[in-house]
């Protein structure tokens, strides 16, 4: 690093999902760093008056230009700035989740010697709903996108020279293949997990067309989405799962079943591939950047139920072929190990300091 102590400052809120932060911990271990994390005032206010806290949160979102904003104007940034040092040599300040937390104006950071990076994660189809204005990322010294599919939106406000793609990672030491998958008899086991950007309506349409005697689709999702699968004979709706139970579902599934509306990245797909389980997904958004077709099952994005059903019936008849993909699927996923992603961020920090 070019600054005088090599320190990188990471900024996020306590709201940030601990499962997501566990991956970023690998990046933080790769460089000397300090962390600024805080709980927004309006969350404390909600304990006394949910209505007042919600109104304050919505106002903050309008001010920062993000409907997902988790900061408050003026005093929150003042707190962040008060924690940062004054330096003659530049140093990186990295806002890990730009949709939730990013600077309104980078000039006060520059006066302290800071160079601002903002990582953004929203998929293109959600972009205009997430960002009411580009303030929260457009002025950063470097905008990090998680897939090239986001660039179409970012380029409307940011020159390409200030954009870099760094794909999201997964914990390759935690999401690992099963030591023993046992006998693979009975129905072909599919697993669908999560809510964000999933095409649950299409998934339910496919599930209704699958013969129950040949398939079990295990679904873990929230209400009311789960009700879409109520009339699907092959579907098993799962209750809340612990991390260990999720790991076992990944490992024992024959195939990860993931119809998507859009994708900039998807942690579930990365964790599944890390567990050795091939992913069946449509070719949408950033999927081709994360899911290799030679060790997964990537179909067109034409939303054709018959295409999915036909492919699944073929896979059910050719289970040995599907099982043989598992070592290659894991090998492909290993390139997304957070240890490798950390090196890309080290290069990004060097780049922003070079500017």
C-alpha cells in the first residue's frame, strides 16, 4: 500500500448480514485495516416509536439517493469522518455495501487524505428502485461492481475509468463437498433456497409439471412466497434451517434449482457449487460470469417451462452424468474463494491510491 501505514478503513452498519460479512473478513485479513460500524439512530428510535423511526429512515433514503440507505444525513457522516485520520499520504476508505451506506459527498473525505471505494451489489432490474439518485456512488474514486451486467447502469453516471469489476466470493473452507453422499436411490433431489431475485412463480410452474415419483424439490423460502408451491406435489417446504442444516442440504442435493429474475451475483449459487452441487439456472444478468456451463446446467432465459422440464427429465434419466459433474463444479467454484477475491481488492486499493 502507498499510504504511510498501509491501513484500509472499512465502513458498514451493524445491519449488514453477518453471513455476508464473514466473507469480507477474509479481505480484511489480507490488509492492515480498521473498521467503522454503527447502528443508525433511527433503528434505536424504532424501539420507542416505529412510525417515527421509519419516517426518519425514509427521509435518509431520499437524501442519500438510495431507497435502501442505512445512514442519516450530516450527523452520521460526521461520526464517520471523526473516526478517520488526517493524512498527507492517501489511504483507502471502503464502503462495503454501497446500497446501504455510501458518502453523499467525497470532498470531506479527500480533505482528510481518504480515497473512497464503494461496492454495489444491486441487480440491474432492481437498480432504479434501489437508487433514486446516483449520489451514493457516482462521486466515489472507484466504484466496484460485482458483475459486468451492472455496468450499463453505472456508466450512466460514472466514467469507465472509475469502474472495476470484482466478483463476489464465498468461504471455500466452510462450504465444502460431502465426505460421503451415500446411496443415491429414489427421487432426484433438487434444492431451492432464498428469496432475493428468485423467480418463484416460474419455479412453481416447473414444479407442477414434474412427476412426484421421480423428483423431490426441497424449498426453503419465506412467506408469502412459500404459498406459491402449495399445489406442487413434488415440493417439500422446509422450515428455518441452521447454517449446518443448509450445508447438509447443499451437499445432499443432486442439483441446485435456481430460476432467476436477474443476477449480479448470488451467494447461494456460489455456496452450492462450493459444496460440489451443480446449479441449474437461466442465462440472465451476471450468471455467465459465475456459473460455468461445462460443470453446471445453464438454460436459456426464455422462461419456457417445457425447456426446464425436458432438461430435468433428461437429468433424472442420466444421474451418473450429473454426479460426475460434482468434482468439476467444486474445482470451478474454488476460483471464487474469498482468498482469491481479497487479492483483487488489494489491487483495487493500490489502483485508487495510484489515482
